[in-house]
C-alpha cells in the first residue's frame, strides 16, 4: 500500500529537483501515475520479494524486517536490534553495543521531531546527529493515496499470491497478512 506511492514521491522529487524525502506529490499526479503504472510496479515488487525469498538455501541467511515496525516508536528499536544482531553474525562486522541501539535508532529515524532543550525551549531537530548530510525522511504534503476497487483487488491478489507461494515461512506470512488486512480495510475511491 505504501511502497509504490513512496517510490512515486521519490520520482516526483527527482523530477522537480527537490530534496529526497521532503515532499509528497500532489494527489492528482499520484492518480495519473497510479493509473498508468500500478500493474508494472506491482510486478516489480513481486519480483523483488520473490528474488530475496528464494535467494538463500537457509532462512537464517535472510532477515525480514517490516518497514512499519522499523519506524514505529515501540517496535523500531527492537527491529534495529534485530538488524544489528543479524549483521553481527557476519565475520568482520561489529555492531554497536545493544544499549546504544535505541539512541542511534532515534537519531536516524526520528531526527525531524521537536526537541525540548534543558532550558525548555522547543526547536525542530532537522539534522541527523549521526549523518548530517543525510536527506530528510519525513515528507510533507497530502498523505492520502487513493486506490479504486480494481486496483485494491490487484494489491489483494498480489499479497495473497505471495502468501501462498511462501506459506511455509511463518514470519513472512505474518508480515504479508498484516498488509492484507490493511488492503482489505481500505475503502476504494472509484
């Protein structure tokens, strides 16, 4: 539900010479893009997921992290810890201490929040403390990205097909089932 609109916003920013992760395109532009590109974008998404799910013989060589968990206040630091633990299994990779992960996660993912100084003055934290040259990740603009009933059916069929294809992977099925619930509860705007 969000991957294709996010990609479209990225393309819109590039086309209009805007900073990455700064702007959501106007809804009218989204609808034009969606109507002419959704099927091909969903095919690319299916290829991407299938490629990574089939790439390794052993599931312990693949970590799946749900994007929505990664940016969630409660789940984000847990997801970041899973990533650090996973990467730490590789020779030569030494992740930071687990006690620092929530702080690093917040500095990278939630850096654009209002910060209250010790003196009580509020200011918007617009720079990443760890990587100052990184682009903003909180876009401004319309958040609604409507789909019509036919497009929602395409999304539903894609997710159901992936669940069927990788039904033996409980973690994958749980994540895709969450997406399926979102699709099923979305009201079509025909």
